[in-house]
């Protein structure tokens, strides 16, 4: 149906049912019975239109009673029987009026109830834009990603960075290989003699790799949790900080201050301190347990190295992740990838994936080497010259 607009009181609808056909006015006198029936049928169709196909707007005295009937190939998707005045601040065909999230849902025949609660609430509060909703709907078409979209944390990170699964897979895929190569490079001829140290380092590093990608990943904040009155001012402020100190501000959200971006480093550092301590506690504890089992099964077995101090090593690894890993991964996710690679090669996922693989591979190797140097610096492991 093509759009025809008639201004002036009283309101009337002008129809052009078929392209090239004669226009029929609601005020026109129709003598043939079949034309009268056809007109009534068209008017009833306007009064009970399909969702998103009819729009009546009153824009002011000069356009009083103006009626717009949208065609099958688009339209405003709004129904507004206003009575004069200056309008609602959105011009006809503007992005907010014709391309808002509500109009997008109407055009697709979807309801708010079919969406996750955080996205539905975000649409109601104006926090979720049409672009962000379209991004979610596109992700929902992917069979693999659809499963992860059920979880709020995954959903926010996928909306903040659709390439998040690729980056996580890259990190985990190269983690084992690159960490072993770094251990071999640093330990040299003593690699075989220090396999227990190597095993502990690799295990706790693989556990931590997921969190190193997860925590600094840019995300779209959808949920609006009520702030408890018992929370301290510091806690409230930290919650207002972004997940990545360098991330681009998501559409529809307020810009971050310098203090908030600095707070992202502090907050993630505190989380990684706990992650590092816990993963190291598991890795070192596992190594010591295996050594003890070997000694029980084989009384003649003598370990090449003394059992590592679980608490001391765990504290060291937590501290290392809080400053070194934290800063490196925030820079990679926020500056190198989001502001660099993805801006330069926007739309070319293959190139972005290859460059991200190269950057994260180098970072993994660098991090493993720095970890060994850090252990030797604080005296928890000896250098080859000391053996």
C-alpha cells in the first residue's frame, strides 16, 4: 500500500490500493455498488491493520487530522491519535520513531515477552537501542551462540563484542602450546627436571586464561540492579565503572569518566587477585598431591624438586595476575582489538581473527616468560645457574 497524505480538518484517509490505480477519497461520492463495497472494505482494513502497518499522527494545527497509511515495505510502526500540539519530539521517519526497538519488534512480529528480561527492561527504559536489539536478534540466529545467549554474562559480552567467542577460543587454544614453549625457552636443559613446576604453571594458567578473557571483555550493560542502601560509596562507585578501562562506550549509555576507567583497572585487579590465588591453589596443590602419591606407591621415588609452598605460590600468582595480566589483557581487548583491529578491518572477520590470534599468541608467550622471571625475582624458584 502506498502512502498518501491529506492535510486539513476533518481527518480522512486517502487510499491507493494498487500502484497505478485511481485514487479514491473517503469523501468521494460512489454510485456503483461494487465501488462502495470496495471502499468500505478498505476503510475496515485501515481500522484493523496488521501490526506496524498503520500510523495516524497529529502534528499541529496546519496538519490537523493528517493520516498516514504505511506501505508493506516499511513504515513508522506507530499508532498515535494525538490531538494537535507540537508533536512528541520525533519527526516522521526519524531513527527513533521509525527505527526504534519497539518498531523493530512489531515489524518482526516479536513481543517483549519473547526476549530475555534484561533486554526487555532495557527497551522499556530506553537503555537498549534498535541497533543493539538488532545485534541480539542477529546473534540469536546462530545455532551455537543461541545456547550461550541464555546466560546474562555471555549475553552482555556477546552484545558488547560479537567476536568474544573467537577470542576466548583463541586464548584457550594457544594457551597450552605457548605456555609449554615459554617454559621450555626459559628452563632450557632443565625442562625435564622441572616438569613438576611446568605442570603446576600450565594447569593454573589454563584455569586463569578463561577469566583473563572474561573479565576485561567489553560488554553491553543491560541489567539495572537496585543499589543497596547498605553499600559503601566505594562499592557503588566501582559498580559504575566499565569492565574494560579502554572500551568504547556502548550505544545508549553515558560516557565513562577518567576516574571510572581507572576504577576498571582496580576492580578487575581485585577480581584477578582472587582468581590467581584460587587457580594457583588448585594447580600447586595438585602437583604436590601427585608427588605425594608417587612416593606412597614407590618408596624409592625421589622428587627432583621440593614441594612448592602452596600459599606462597598462590599469593605470588594472584599478585602477578592483578598487575601484569590485568593491564596486558585490558590493553589488548580495549585498545589493540576493539579500537585498532576491529576499526581498521571492520566487517572482515577473517582478518580480525588472524590478527587477534597473532596478538594473543604473542601475549601468552610474553606472560609465561614474565611469570617465570617474577618467580625467580621473588625467590620462589631458582634460575638454571643456581642449580
